[in-house]
C-alpha cells in the first residue's frame, strides 16, 4: 500500500471510545519519494479546533524513521524520539510508529495457509528483536494479491493487544488502495478507523511540503485546494463506515 508515485489521500479519522461515543476529524495524507528517501505527511483539516495538527515521517535507507509533529496549540515543531514513537497518535488507537513506513528488515516465520473470510492467505510472524515494543506481529497476506489483510499485535507478555484490518481495497490508477483501515485495542475496548474518501496518484507535490520547517503552514497549502477536495460533513463521515 506504500505507493511509489506521489500521492494524496483524503480521509476521516474516527475514534470510538469504550462508551461507544465516536469522534471524527477530516485529514489528508501525502506521500512522495525525495532524493534521500520517502516522505509521508498527515495533516488535520477539520474541525477548526484540530486544523493544523500534523505528522511528518521520513524514511532513509537503513535508518529508523524520522518523525516530526506540529501542534498549533504550542506553535512549534517537535521531533518524535524513538521512545515516543509508540505513543498514541492524537488520542487514536494508532501510534506514531503505526503511521510510519513498514519496517521490512527482521526475521520472519511462515505459519502456513489460512482461510480469512473466504480468502486464501499466508500467515507470517515477525520475530521480535530485543526491546521491541511488540513481542510478535502476525500478518495475513492474500495469496492471490500478496496484499496484507490483517495484522495482530502482541504485547511484551505475549498477550493479544491490537488487531488491524485493511478493507474495501480498490485499485486506483494501478495502485491497490484500502479505503478502510480499522485498528482495535482489544484490551481497552476502543477502536479507530481511517475512512478514505478520495485518492489521487501521480500528482505534483512540492518538496517544501515535506520540510519540517514548514509544518505550521501545511494545513493551508494550495495542494489540497488544487485537487478540488470537497468538504466531508459529519453525516458523510458516518455513512463511510
């Protein structure tokens, strides 16, 4: 799902707490490959009290992801250090690390074939290295497309912690795109979703959009207006479940 062409996706981030009450925001995510590696930018657009919150992730070969966050309330860009990368992303069930690029290095174990909702899959486990946040991560990969459909994250004690699913997958301009990503914290009983409403690939994105020094201005970038994004209302956000 990490496309090579420069891309922009618009989506609703929805969080359902233990009491069943849902809170949602409208956001955009842009990705581009620069000279030194990939960049991913996520920025909140609505509602007004959340507008401008942003997360920038940089991937450089053989190095941990670099992350920067901008919060309008404090008016400064803050670099996310490795110890903070597994903190909650803006009170959702996703962590900063969950929104970074997939770490492919490591040891993996094949656990055979399984049927997942009528789809033939391969079950693969990533073996934890010392001091990693999760002790195990199981991934179910579709046998026909080799796309991930489900992940289970286990805590250091070996207990199931979170379950992530990739649903409503469509091919847009040749790129497989999940229009619904669901993350459930099974211990707490909360869940969060990314509900994509629009996806654009092979778009022209200025390198300056991915500059940490410019994070305070990205919410008002002309890029979003030039793509003709329409407003997603609260009712529309509910219909996209």
